[in-house]
C-alpha cells in the first residue's frame, strides 16, 4: 500500500524525471484544450519511481495515440519523487498554483481533503467510469457522489511470507499473536531470520498503524475514527495491538533496518534472507525482478490473541486525478481515460503487477491475490481505516524513532493524537 503519501528541497526537485522531449517545448496555454498540429507539455506527478520504465512506455503509447488521432505533439514532464517526500511536495505545488495536470494521490487518505480544497476535477462523466468494477468505484467517489480519480492499485494485504520456507519448516500462517511467537521460535531454531525489516523510508514502519487500527476497529472499537475526528478518542486504545506485533518484528528481524529501503528490502526478501516481511504485494514487481521464481504468499497479520482480529486489509491506494486548474485539461482527461484503455490497459496493469480494476481487464489475478481472497471470502477482511495522511506521515517518523530507541510507546501515542487533532483544526 505503497504509497505517495509522504519540505521541498533542491535535491528532490533535481531528481525530476523527464519522459519525452525537453519541458521547454512549446506549450499550449489555452484553458482546457489543444488544437491539431500544436505542441503541448503535459505535467504528471506520480511518486512510484520504481515503475518508471512501465510509465515511460505507456506514456509513449499515449503520445503516439494522440499524434495519430488528434495530430498533437505531446511532451510529458513526469515527476517521480520518492514516496516519503511526495505528499509534501504535491501539497506545496497545489497550494502555490503550480499544480501538475495529472497527479497521483491515495484514494482513501487524500481524496476527502484534496476534494474539499477544490484541487480535483470532477471526472464523473468520463468514459472510464462505466468500466470500473463496482467493488472499486466507491473508493474514488466523494461523499456527494462525484468520481474524482481513476484507481491504479487495489490492495489486499497484511504481510508477505516465503512459501518455500514455510513449507520446509511445516509452518502455516498463524492466527494469533501467540501462534506468531511460536512461528518465530521455530524459524530461529532452524537458523532462519523471521522478519525482513526495512525502515529507511518512513511510510514502511507506518504500515503497522492501519493494520493495528483496522483490525481493532473491526472487532470492537467501531467508532474509533469518528471519535478521533471529533477529538474524543486516543491511539492509546490500540496501543497493545500496535506495539505487540511491532515489538515482535523488531526483536526478530534483519539488521540495520534504518539503512534499508523498500527496494533493498524486496531484494533481500526475494533471496530468502527472511521468512516474512510486514509489507504489501505492491512490491511484487520488484520482488519478482530480483527472483522470478520467488513463491510468496499474503496473509493477515495477527495483532492480538483474538483470531477474529487477524484480518486482511482491503484498500484502493494509488489513483490518478486531474487538477481542476489544469491549462491542458482536455489532454489530461484523454490520458486519464487512456489509463483504462480497452486495448492497452490490461498489459499495463499486468506489467505493474496491479490487480484488475476494470471490466475491460482481461488477465487473471495473481497467486498472492488469490491467497488473500481466501480470507476475504470467509469474512476475514476489513476496509482500510480512513486515517488522515498527516497522521500516517507522523506515524512513520515516530515509529522510526521508536525503533531507534529515541521515543517511547507513550511518546508515539502522544505524537499521533496531536497530529490527528492538528488535522481536525485545519479540516473543520
């Protein structure tokens, strides 16, 4: 449930990646459209740099299509910052009237506040809407019924496990925290490191937050989000769920976690350096690039000794929106619709190892998706909790500090409570 959800420095901006010709090419500044024979620069912001090759290829296909159908020469300026920096960069750009024409955002965490601020174009009448699967459409729909983004990633996640190691050790995915401790002991007895830990990027340790909150909310504390939104709750309510599992991982994982990022973690997991990784299948493409024969599964992460709370997290994350202030809105809308093109999008989504999201997607789900869906079929799943992105960002930094011994559990809880209250003040 990777993530764009993460200020601006010269070093980051210098890492802007350009697809196509120079951004200095002639740009059509007429609001909303372009005429045949013109040259247009379309700015895109997608914080998934590990997929640059795939986006570049798809963008080239789009440019060729527009040239053939509309005789428009398009230069695409593609900005792909790291996830930890992306959220702040994008907010700064939007607030300073320097919005990209097309930008990625997290459907659950960011659509409500971005829509309220007036940054999102209403896409409800666009052709792609009728192609969306009914199960996906609500995640990109506002409370007043407008569709404002096209989804890329739909997720079913908890943690990843090495099926070969599990089979060799006679292990099945545990259903309680006590059972997970027994799995850890068995792996260590076989001199196998239980967990890959990669906390260099702050969004990765924060994954424990939605897993702990989602499971707790859906097994008793059902009004937690509503009470937090009205300053009536506290993360102390999920303290045991959050730190019980994280402490087990931290004590039984790979070394130098704060030096290891997501890509390095994926490579290490792919080569069998650890049996499990608290991570989502959004790293599938990177894992399989390191080891095409890797056989991994997805299972729900136990957060307590209540087996009913061991559930799969379901979410739609990375989605593409069009800026309401775009100077090239017609072409931006063309690209948004091309994302679910009848002919080309299946190959694009399959190459990214993303799940099908549209009726036109003609490829089969991946094995790890099927693993997760077995839990979903028997009611062992929940919708990703609507935790504000600002709170998740704070969680990432705080949990890095907790791992390093610089913050206590109570310090983390206080920081998260403060972050949510600060969010409430701004978004009343």
